[in-house]
C-alpha cells in the first residue's frame, strides 16, 4: 500500500475525538496522506505505544492517541490520523514496557520519545538558545517535495575529487565572509563563486544532521563553549534546523536542497560527514529521548550488565550490525540520496560499523557489505574514517568490496614526518605519493581507495602545522589535556606568531611544499577550508567546542596571504589538468614506465634511512589521449641545497619547470628562468623545497 492508496480507505475508529484507521506499515516515520497524516514506528520490546500531539512550541500534548493493539503488526505500530493540518502540530511517542537497566530495558510510559525517522525536529531551532533544562525533542511533518530538474547524478571517480572540508557555520559566520546569511546553508550558496574560482569539485560538509549545540554547554573564562562540530546526532533524517537562514516550518530542508542544487549546477559534488557510531543519548547518565526509549538493548552495544560500550569515546556505541539498526542506517542513507541528491558519505569512526554486537571486529560486517551493494547507493561515494576510539585501526584493511574508500591516515602521518625532514621516511613518502599501493593493491582495491589529506577539522590547520610544535587547547577548558599530542608538526624554529622574516619565509615555503605534494599525490585530495589562505586556529588542534574566531574562517587572511591563495588555485588547476597525477592514464608514447623513482639522480630508486630528497615521474596520456602527459615532482626535505638530475628525454622533448616553491608565486612567475640549472638535466633544489616539471615538445 502506498501513500496515494490511502484515499480509498475511510476512518474505521474514533480515539479520543480523532478519526483513525490502521496505517501504512511500510512507510516509516510520519507522512502526509489524503485527509490526514500516517504515523509508523517500530519497537521490538515495547508492550504499547501512544502518539502524542502538541500545539507548536507547547510542552504538554493537546491530544494523546494510543495505538490500538489491532493496529500493531509484528513489532510495527501504524495509524492514520485524519483531520490533522501538518503546519499546526508537533508530535512525539510514548512507549510502555519493562524497565530493567541490567537487561538493557529502559521503557518509561511517561517519557516523550522522538521519532528516529523524523524529517524535521523541534527543540533546538535557534543556535545558542537552550529550549529548556532537559532535552525535549518533538518532530514535525514536512513536505518532502522538491523539483530537482533533470540533471543527472554526478559520478566522478574518487581519485578525481578535490575535496574541500568545511563546517557549515564556521565557513561564513565571521563578518569578514561578506555574505548576507552568515553561518547558514544560504551563506555557502553566496560563496559558490569562490569555490568555483578555487577549483574544488567536491565539498565535504561536517555533520548537518540535527544536533544540539547546547549539549554540555560550558562557560570558560567568559566564553560559551558549545557542541560546535556537531558529532553528536539527535536525529539522522533531519537537517540541522539552526543551519537555515529562515524558518522552514513545513518545508524543512528546502534551503539545504537549494544549496546542493546550486553546487551541482557548478559541478561540485556534496559529501556528508555522517556519525553512525554513537548518538547524543550518551551513556547510562545521559538523556533518554529516542533509541533508549524504543529499544535500548537493540540500538546500542551493551555490556552483560546493561552498561554501554564506548568505542566512540562519546558514551555509547550504535549496534550497527544488528539487523534492525542495519536497516535503519540503510533507510537513512537512501533517504539522503533520493531526497537530497547527496553524492557521498564520509563515515566518522567507521571501524565501529564493523564491530559485532559484543564489540569484536567482524571480517565481513553485514552493514558495510549491504552499503557496498545497495542499489540506491550504487553510485555514491562511501568513505571510511577507518579507525575508532577503541583502538581498532584499519587503514589499508577496511572491508571494502571494492566500494569503500578510506581517509588515509597513513598519508597524513608519513607525509608530515617526511616533509619536516624526519629520519627514515623517504620510502614511505614515495609510497604515499604514488598511490599507497602498499596499502591498497590496485588490482584488488582499484585506484579509488585512498583519500589523501594532511589537515582536516580534527587537528592543526595547514598554517598551524608549521607554526606550532605543541597543541594550545587551553581555551577548551581542560588544561590542555584534550586533543592529540602527536601532531608531527614543526614551528620552523619559533613557537606561534613571530616577526622573524627567516622563520616566516620558511613557514611559507613549507606550506606550499605540503599543498603541492598533496595535489601531486595519487588518490583523491582533501584539504581543510581556509588552508588555502592560511586560516589559523591559534594552535588549537581540537576546536570542537569553539564557536568563535578560533573555528570560524577569517576571510581577511585571504588578503593577508594572497600568494598562498594564488598558489593553491594554481596547484588545484594543475591537478585537474593532468590526469596522470590522479591515477593511471594509459602508456606513454615515449616508453617511460607509468611511475618511476629518481632520488637525486635519474633512475635511482634506492632509499637509505638518511634519504631526504626524492624524485617521482608519472608518465601516461592526457585527458583526451592525444599526447603524452609526463610530470616530474622533486621534493627536497633536507635543510641544505641539493643538486638533482632529471631523466634524459627523447629527441624533440624538453623539461619545463612549472612550479618551484623556492620562488614567490604569481601568475607571471617564470619558474623555468628562475630555477638554478647546473647542466642540461641538472638543477639545484633549495633547502626544503618542491619543484614540478613537465615534458614539452620543442
């Protein structure tokens, strides 16, 4: 039975003054039907369920409608209530059943429970304003209709993505952003021309599912600290209300859909950072407003005595491979792909999604396999953060079925160490730049497994990576004990903000080195919003609670660091112009191998523990397969000049230096003329610098 068929069925009962009938059992959540609203919800352990209707913003229901036992099929309650106007009410549920925490049963018939399938949530709609002492979330019925036009689904390969990770609020909240609708989905729309100019072709939005920024709000030194990042989901089907610029009472999600549609018009894909490892209900001390009150012992991993496993570090862990939870997650992701046309998902602490109900890792997790082969999700990107807070680290071994990509944490760690000159890191750096085939066998995993990154929301910005040796998280209020202490960063000789021109020059070169190498590494490339113009978090590497200039982008730095911005634009466009940098592109006509190593001297692939200068040549064909595409990347992580030899070329071809971080970048910079050539194929790399050369015909 579908929604349209309901018009053929009249009410069959009267309950507390409302005309009702059995509902649409396969239609999860609440949805509008002809003449009323259908409500469907499931509970395995409950003995009874009651629908509660509220006038807008009210705390007490104006109507309480118990589901008759005859309206329950299996563990599903479904009822159509006639005469309801969706804009005039909010709803929640109450479940009766056994209360025995040691068994994991927390039923309380007096507790109001949020519909997990709610498409819009009431309770925390205005950023920074608490709705009450305790969480009290109600749901709304919304019109999901939206005209997407006839644009086909985007389907770039993962290796071709240049991903721009951003926080919806932080991207435009500061007045320096110059937008009208600061800190909202609409604010991002105003910045789309900037994203097009920069050249990225995908944005990864940090959590946009409904969350409560007022959860565990604190005051530290006069500053309100919030759940700013949003990695604490309240409802998985609803966009975060406080990210909209205007109240969308009965068309929740319109502004987000308009953002996605405009990004797609500009050939920019949208990836959502999703959190299916835990929820905002926390541990046994946390609130009960959703899953706990429906089927606590099914939705969460519980210890034998009814406590919560905590592989997330956030109090609880979703029991992802239980069939009911697996189905819920599938339903959720399908909804976002169908109703919001999302192009991909990055799964926070994804290794949790591969754990069994007792917490043990599984070799073939049902959920991960289901996501890999689901027909609706068949073309979307599935990107795993392949570790969790319980010590499971699966970079290179995450169950993939040739569908899952991974945040390559090994890339971040190895490249940070090599670029600052650490001992014994040259071979690891070569492996990372050439596609991490030691981790991702291209014959088994393909070339789309590795998402390369040096910086993300969790850790130092690119600017801070070369300005601080140590984290500076004092403003978080935990005496600088939070955040990772192992950052593989380097302050270039002095901590924090300095006036020393030599230190500043070195930092600038190190930033350019890092960004250049990232853009020349095989696999997709991801960087943090603001890194392209030296945004800083003042040494804070765990700014999860900072709703202020620590986390907001300071757009004045684009004017302060114009060279870095222009350099990043140049490197992004260079990557897009040369498919050989992203993966294999067919054999070159001149016979060069697809990948070759030239450490200081041509065709020298040896790496000693003290090797700090590497050369990598990629050879293949250009995008339209009309001519050779040959690129050489030379990286000198040593602190002195080093002479290097480029490979000898066939007659009629020559090397042209197209980038050299030794020199200031401008659109007019002639790197070929500025580079210090010492022979036909020999040149000098200055200390801690990167060059890129391409082959041209005479």
